[in-house]
C-alpha cells in the first residue's frame, strides 16, 4: 500500500547494526518489488530467512482450460462450488488469462499445518461469507463479510476462519495491484474526490514473533506449480519492519459511491487498478436524479475488455434471475446491456441496495473446466424477448 507503515521494533537507521539482548545481530531483509523501484519493506528477523531445509513435492495446479477463444456470455453459479476442507485445494480457478486468474473458494478449514506464499501474483481476496484472521509474516489483519484483503506477492501467510461457512472471490494478479492513480496526488496521498481515504485502509496491527527452530512447511506457488519447501525456522519471526509493501484490508462497505444526475459510468466505482485489469465496487447508493434519468445502464460495447461481475448482495437492477454468488461474464467483442424489462423497471427508482465486485480485464479470459461445471449454458440467449 503506498503509504508508510511501521510495526514492532526497528533500528533508527536502515542497514546498521541491530542487536538482540544477547548481543547477536537480527537478520535484516529488504523485501522489494519491481526490482528496487517498487514498494519495499525492511524487516528484521530472529533467524535467517534463507534456511531451506528440504524441497519436497512439486506439482502443477494450472487450471484446465475448456474454452480459449470465447465470445459466449456466461452466468456461473458460484455457490455451486463445493466446500472443501483445505484452503488451497478449495480454490477453483474459473476464468484466467496471462495477467490474472479469477478464483472461487469455499474453504472449511484454516491453514493449520502449512504456510502459503504466492510468488507470482498479488492476491485480492474478497470475503463474501465468513470471518477470521489473516496471519502474515508482516502482521495480522482481522476480516469479515465485505472485506477486500490485498496480499502482495511473496507475503507468507496463513488464514484462520471462525467457522466452516466461508465463500471467497479471489483475483490473482501477475501485475501489482494499486489504488487508482487518479485518486492520489504526486506524493501518493489519496485526494478529496477519492471514494475512500487512508482511514479506510486497515494495516497489519499485530506482529507474531516466533523464535522457533524445527520443520516449517511453506507451500510456495510459482509458475502455476506448488512447491513444498521446509524451512528450519518459523516464518513468522519478524521483530519489526517498516516500509510500503505489506498486506492490508479495505471493506467494500467503506467505499463512498459517486453519483450524478444521469447514469455514471463504471470508472466511478473503481477501487483498484493494475495495467492489465481494474476492480470496481458497486455499492448501495442513491440513483441518478435528473427528472428523466434512466438508472439502469445503457447497452454498451467494451470492445476490448472482458467484464466479470460477481454478485454479492441485494437486487442487481440490470439483470433478471441473478443471485448472490453468481458471476456474469460478458466477453469483449460483443455488446451487452440490461435484460428485457430492467430499463423500464429502473425508471422512478431512487436508490439501490446492490453490492457487487466487477473485474474488467484488458486481455480475453479463458473459461476453465471448473467454470463449465457451474455454468448456465443458456445465459447468452437471455436477452431474447
Ligand atoms: Fe457492462
């Protein structure tokens, strides 16, 4: 996150001696991104973070592709994804391109016996159902319904759930995920017209420092493989850190909608950006207030974007027969728009309680076999009258 954060104990200058009470040195680690040009964090460890003991299994988790060059609109019934005990095994990639993967997951159990690290991608985890604690080597974050958890690539984490009933919508991004640049000034501060500000962004507040030796399994994701690596020291052994690269949480309920007299375009809902896709939050808001306004969107061709909408809660005004947990995919190359009757239905309405997350990708998405298991194959004909 592009503002400075400090947790725990650190020396008064970087790259100088920082000693434990017994006189030995802490182990400093600069955790950088984009070479040395991106955001970085400087952390201090009880033990060397490099003590690989064993490299065990390596196996592919690359999704199986059902359709590569897709022009069919789909509706995916996300809640039909079956709950599974293990967090990583529960993650089902439904749509993917070379920049990002869209994943649905219903994990029943916390990650008890391993740590996880995604070296390829930032992970944006939207909590549709469930609550708990994200535990990372840079501190912990509590989460609940409506939270986005942003885990930058390389952060070692575990996830603890309060119950077995969890539903997650995850975007893995091979490009760094930032807040929109147009909402930040040249120092990175969020501007007055931004729909959220620094106060809405929750930073890690609790640092676990375990100075333990033993066998610690980290499941490392790299190039669509999981590699099981055993380290000789506990991955959560940081006594302090500072910098800009750390996980954070933002609640969709803290997104302040931007409204107008006539229909506002999707960019007003934008919450995150990369150079390969955007993420938007559709939240409860007042409708357009021109006396002749039409609150429902017009038909539109994002000729060069695939549009993915994940329906979270409330009535989604432009769609018929859409429920919580559904995904609609409207691919690039063809127009899409309100369902028959939705435009007329919207006239005169003053507000909406819809809640949805949208991902617009600039490259086409491939449809996976996991998606086909939960796909409504007639959705693309649902505009016929
Ligand atoms: Fe659209």
